[in-house]
C-alpha cells in the first residue's frame, strides 16, 4: 500500500531487485556498523514504541541472549559447517529486548562456532544492545561510568552459553545485572546430594502468573559451592520440578525430579528470581519471528553478503514488530509473520488521495478489514 503513493522524483520508492542484490553482495562490516549507528537514532525517534509498551518504568530492562542453528543445504556457502546437533549451516547469535521483542543485535557465525564464546557475547552484542537503547536507560551502563549515574536497571539474561567468567565480568563492568543458566559440575552435584532431602530448604515455585507450580520447588545453594571465580555477590539458585516425558538433561541424577539452576547477582527472593529466569523462554518466540521473516534463507555464497542478509532480516522484522505494537490490538500484537502476510499485508485494497484526504478502499467482506482500518487510524494519530 505504501508503494501505491505517487513518487515525487524520478526514482521509484522501491529499489530494483538487482540494486538490492548488489548492495547485499558488496557491503562490508564497516557499512553494517554505520547502519547500526544510524539505527540508534532511528530507534530514538521511535520512542513512541517504548512509551506505549514500557508502562512500568520501575521494572528493569531485560536483554535476552540466545543462539540458533540455521540449516543450509549447500556446502558452497562460506563458513557453513557441521554443528553439534548433527546439522549443517550457520550458528547466529542474537540479543533481544524482552519487552518489545525487537532485535538489538545479531552476529552471523560459522556453523561450528562454540556457544560460549565470551567475545561474541561481550564485544559484539552486549555493547551493541546497549547502544540501541535510549540514553535515559543506558546512562551509567558504559565501561568507566560510576554506578550512581544509573537511572534504570538493565539485566542480561542468557542460557549456559553466557555462563563464562568473561561475560559476567563484562556485565559487572557495565553495571548490568545478570541471570545465566548454570552448567553441571562436581560442586553443584555435591551440593544437591547434601540438600535434596532437606524439605525445609525448598520453597514452592510460582508460575508467570503468580500461581503455585504443583510439585516444583526453589532453593538457594550459594553457601554450598565455591563462587570465588565469578563476580562477588553472585548467587546460585536451583529449581526442581517433577519429571515429565521429554524433559531435558538435569543437573542432578534423579528419578523423581528434574533439577535446573542459574546464577544471578540480584538481591531478593529466590522464587521471584526463578520466575524472571524462566521468562527467558520468550526468546524462542523472537527467533521464530526472525525465521518467519527470512532468517532460514541465506541466498549468497559470500559470508559477508549473508551477514548483510541477516542484518536486513533483523531490520525488517523490527519494522514489523514496531507496527504490531503501535498499530494493532489484541492477538495481532503477537501474530507470526506468516499470519500478518496473508491477513494484513496481502489484503487486496487501494489507497486513494482525493481532496487532501487519504481514502482506504478494501475488498467487501475481507475478514481483517476492521483490523486494517484501525491500524490506519492509529498511524494517522501517530503522524
């Protein structure tokens, strides 16, 4: 519908496919960095998204780190390689804003890249994510700044790939709190052997809605393990829940419970921290949104060109995400890209300008006509 407007110059409002193809192939890392810098200013201009969604300013801003395996059915593409799950392709790493679901940083990596590379987490993504956030949030969260300058808490949340001393130290240097999954080791196993039968240490676990999780419990084991190798004040919190079919590997061998733990430097009730950490599962929805927007279709042989493709996918997915948050209501705010394409973006209609008015003409009986008209009305109020 945007392309239905009349161009104001000799150029059309959309690029020729060959121009887009060549720009992807010939762009390099420096240009991607320049685009990300410009995106920071664009994100600041889109502050209406944050003001509309971020209603509780006392809550922390949570950054979710996670990697995903992308299968590629060609050995000709540069840096494709076998991965630890037996597939073949790339292993990109992402960081998302938990509140909005937008991609704050993305790094394309070879398929055999290790998940716990601290350099990828710290240099490429943690700093990149902080640059994308508004200045009112990141004040005091840069290396060398005094912690008293912080005006808003920022939390980095990751699975066991983020459980490295380098990453946790980098978070501490930036005054960013952390929640990272714990890896199994002899100390944790020994601590669980001492405590798994001590019922008074285990508190009932809660769901995301604040209700009790039947049979699940939470316990802090910071006093039972040596945490001197990671930042001071770090706590080890363990959750256990009844075994169910298909349960993942446990921290502790048990025929009754599945044990899972995480490290955090936050003070407060371990039960509340467990609820916060389990919300890291939101990241799977964000990755699925990217995969529905072109993440699974790396079209180039050159690695740099495919890295540009990843950046383009992330930018386009963020534009759609902002559109959802600002212009749609109800279940459409969380709709997948495929549903949006078939029900919203592919809707047959015409955009007409008459007497200084914009008229939207839609097909009679189109099932999402009310959703589309409501979106246009909200766009008009925003602009």
